[in-house]
C-alpha cells in the first residue's frame, strides 16, 4: 500500500510541473516515447531544474512508438530521438546523414522460470522460446550467432514464437513458454517475479568479438544539425548525463519516478533501478564505435539485407565525434 501511495503522490507532482520556456533558453525538440526510459530521465531533468541550469528549453514530442520517433526526426519535427546505431547506419547508406551518441547499454536477456531445468543456452534446443521484437530483433540475432559457434541453429532447433514484448512476457509468466528473450525492462520485471536470468545479451558479446559492454541505443540527430549546434548538443548531453548520475546514486529518486516506470511493486521498481544503472555508458566513444563495427558484421551476417540493407560494414559516420569532451 505504501508503494502505491508514494507513486500516486509522484504522479501528481510530475503532472503539475511546467515545461514552458524560460528567458534566454535555447530550444531543443525531443521525440520521446511516453513509456520509455528517456521519459524517466526527462522527469528527473525537470524536477532538478537541469534544463534551466543548461539554459535549455526542452520541448517534448510524446510518441506512441519508436517508429513514430523516426518519422518525426526525418520529417524535421524533432531534433533528437533515441534509436539504435543499426538504424542510423542503414539510413546513412540510404542518404540520410544521421548520427549517433551512446545512451544506454542495457540489453535484453534470456529468462527462464526459477525452477526450470534449463541451465545453459544450449539447453534451449527443443524448447518453446518466446522472442520479442520479431525475427530480426538484435538480441535474437546475437543469440543465434553465439549458438552457431557451437553448431546449434536455434531458429530450426527450437519452437519460436515472435510477438510484442508485453504479450510474450505474459505468456512466459503463464507457463506457455519454456524461455523468453526479451527487452531489458521486461526481463527485469520477470526477475522481480522469481524468474532466472539464464544469460544477459551483454554476457555473450565477448565471444562475438566485442571488447566491452556496448551501447546499442543512443541519441540520434541529423549530422548537419549537430555540426551547426555543437554547443547546444553538448549541453544537452551533459544535462542528460547529470540526470543519469542522479538516478545512479539516489534510491529516493526512483520512488519519485515510480509511476512513470509502470512498476507494479517495490521489487519490480528495484529491478528496473538496478538494470538501468548497469546500462549507463561509461566507455570512450571510440571504444563503443570499435565494438559496433565488429557486432555490425555479426548482425549483418545473421540478419542479412532485411536488417542492414546493402551495406556489409558500419557506415563511417554513424557515431558522432562532434560532442566536446568525447
């Protein structure tokens, strides 16, 4: 009961926070999913006045899906959105000069019930596996690539059900599936309900050639806009880093944003908190880019043209180096 009272108070607090412009601030238009983690950070930014300290007026275009954000960015209705470097590289190959800055290395995981006899990834053979995001989802492709090194073709040696993340999480909870590979927040919610993390996608990356934990998701903006607004972009990045550090160090802050996370209870909120913190990027952007080049080849080999288009290599301009300090 105490959890729900706190979240209700937090909802009222966040609902009345003004988002209007203030004198002398520069405007930056952000496309964000209402239920996404970026929304959590935006709430922290407003609550702590980080936008004012950065002399920024953040205008948020709330969207229902990542695809809507891509359309808004390409149409010039937003300056920044969150997406992955695979999409950025593909768009660059098609002529759109977008660029990417790391946002989060929180990836998906393979989850099984706590009492499951499945103990290793190879044990997924012959099982019912729920795969969130579809046949060219990055987590799924990376898992396939890892298992192929042991001559296991999971796509043909398991029963695969594709679907939306919440639906598959529910099917896994009900016992319809033996395991699921899902996005990190859904996996965190399953952890809170007693499910076991068979393997995180970050755990399998070293065997695929990556040197560290890579940020697959990042801030995406037009290269020309970034070059023309370097100081503005740098202040935005610094502001969001400050928000991340607050979420990394303050447990009380998570109670404040609990209603935005959709967590049903304290255990789920704590699981979100811990996995989010693990995903805060800490590496130099050059290291991120080097690993992205390696994993791009892996993904291109497994996912083919449907995933990456005609390019077999990561486009050289995919990662931005125009942000001061990186």
